[in-house]
C-alpha cells in the first residue's frame, strides 16, 4: 500500500518544535508509521496487533534506553 492510500494523523507525542513528528494511519488490519517531514518517503506497515503491542511496550517503559 502506498503512502497516498492511508488517512494519516500526527502523533500526540510528537515534538512541539515540528522536528520530531511521526504520523500514523490505519487501514484494515494494518497500521503504518512515517516521518511527517517526508510524507512521500518510506513508511513502516505492520499488523494492528503488533502496533498495539509496540505502543503498550513503550508506555510500560520496556523500550527505554538504560
């Protein structure tokens, strides 16, 4: 699926200075993430269940650098 087929929204956790923004989109059973500064650039697409597990791990602090 190309970047144009998704309905993108900006992360609520993106940097306020507009330099660290990511956008996410959902379509069917897939979630996609891209750099908002490069909307025509590459994206990462995964199943929604995998995206949800990733978000939960971030919230728990499991992926924080030590």
